[in-house]
C-alpha cells in the first residue's frame, strides 16, 4: 500500500514554475508602488511582498531596483521601436508616415503602457549615468526614426525646411509624450483619436 502511494506520488506531475509570470508580477508591483510612493521611497521588500514573491526571485531577474526601472523603460520602448520601424518600411509619402507614426507609435502605446511611461518619466532622475546610457541608445534609435521621416519629407518637398530635422522631431515627440500627464485611458476620446488630431497638427504644420 505504501509502495502504491509512493508510486502515485512519483508519477504526480510537479507544479510548473512560470518565470515570465514571476517577472511580470514584480514589474507590475513596482509600477504600482513607484506610482503611489515614488521610486526612492519604495523598497525591494515592499515590491516582493506586493507581488507575493521572494527576494531571491527578485534578484534572479534584476540586479537592483535601478535595473528594474530600466526594464520598465524597455517594456514600452521596445514595443514602440518595433512599431516605428514597421512604419518606416511602408511605401508611403512622408506626410502619411508621420501621421501614422504619431498615431501608432507615439499615442496608441499610451493606452497600453501609460503607467510604465508615467513612472519612468517621473522617476528616471534616480538612474545613474551608467544605467541611463543603455536607455539613451534606444531613445536615440527612436528619435532617429522620427528624424528620418521628417528628412525624407523635406528632401522630396512634402515638408517645409522649418529648421533642423532633429529639432522638429523633438517637437513632434514632445507634443505626444507628455500627454501621459492628462490622458485618461478608457475615456471617450481614445489615444488613437488623440493621435489622429496630433498627427494632423504635426503634418499640417510641416506641410509645404
């Protein structure tokens, strides 16, 4: 009888660990706590307690709290970069591409990652220069996608040469990026609808 029970126990499948779920839980708890208390006032212990995980699990995925904040940034910037490169590959005029980029790359992601974007922009001041260097590489790549569209439009006469393309790109990005401070997800006016408005503003302001 004992042998039968032992055999049954041996055959019983072990509960599978889900590492992706553990990392996601830690990131979600960090976003919630950073938003509520601030990055500096939130401890690793508070994050693991809120996520229902252990410090061992935390340090398996993150070297430090700073590393976690960097991951929060990667979570939304990687998504935006993928979308930006997809827009650049389209065979469309520069004005169409710029409007698509404003809608699909700058505004719609706010509907998915508003909390992550808000927390990072508010708390990035706590990152060391070394940590921010890795972030800067991706942000420069993102900026370059906007600059390329504006340069293309100026070259083919679609856009007026109002100033340096990089400076114009800052204006387009800035107009959208800080809408996280007032955007309400789930409201009657969707991020896409706002993107269509902002896209018109950007395109009409640059159009030759």
